[in-house]
C-alpha cells in the first residue's frame, strides 16, 4: 500500500479508497490506450472525460436529494443562497493602412453561497 493509499484510507475511509481505486483503473486504461497509439489514447481520454462529467452530474443529483431529505425531516430549515453569475465580453477589430489588430477581452465574476441550517427533527409516526 502506497503512502497515498494509506492517507486516503485514513482520511476518507472506504470512500477515499474507492475514489483512489477508480483513479488507478482510469490510469491503467489510459496507459493501455497510450501503448496502442495516439488515436486509441485520444479515444480513451474522450471516454474518461465523458464518464467524469456523468459522474459529476450524478454526485450533484445525490447532493440535492440528500438536502431535500434533510429539509423534509427537519423541524426548522433556514436557507440562504446567493448567486451572481455575470460576465462581459468585448471584441474589436481595427484596420489601418499597414496593420490590423484583433482583440477579445473577457471579464467574469461569480458569487455563489449556499447555507443550509437544519434544526430539530420531525418525529415520524406510523399510521
């Protein structure tokens, strides 16, 4: 067991070990594809990226479901959310007799804050 494996095992328990095992398997697939050639490597990298995006979406759904469950079971819920996703893009072209300039300028801000406070627990009774 490597030092990273030991650290993941100690810090994250079984979850850390599963994540580490997933990373090891992904690395093996990429290495195998790299040995076969560039086309296979690029195809494997595209598959890994698609898989990662799918798993991130699944994790987000699981997080939202867990929050919904906590909300339904809590006696009091306080939710405070801030979202400010804004951006500006400017593009310009200037042509002169002996030169041409093309430029793009982008600016963006992102403020995201989610605070959930769950107090108490509603007693569930069987009917």
